[in-house]
C-alpha cells in the first residue's frame, strides 16, 4: 500500500480522495433529492480526479500511447453520466 502511495504521490492522492468524497456526498444528495445537475457535478469531479492520476501514472511509466485513450474515455464517461442523469438508458 505504501509503495502505491509513494508512486502516486501524497498530494495527488489527497486530491483524489477529496474529490472522491465530494463526489460521493453529491451523489448521496442527488439520490435523496434528485437534482440532475448534481449528478453531473459529481461525475465531473470523479472523472477529472481519476484522469489526473491516470495521466501521472502513464507519464511515469513512459506509456505515452495510452494517454490518448485516457483522455478520450473520460469525456465519453461524462457524457454517459449526463445522459443517464437526464433519464436516458445508455448501454456501454
């Protein structure tokens, strides 16, 4: 576990955990009250924090060809969450 924390970096890990907790709180509020914009905000926080960690990990490993895949998949996931929040059933 400590090797993983050292590889990622404590600052990035703190931002990821903070963003994830904020995303979970926003999703719980969304489930209770159903405002669709909160689902999109939670999706944005969770995807953008995950994208930063994936980017840093790939840069450290030198796998530059996978960076395009990471930056292509994240907006598609955000679009899927937006459509789901608006009531569309979208299969991945």
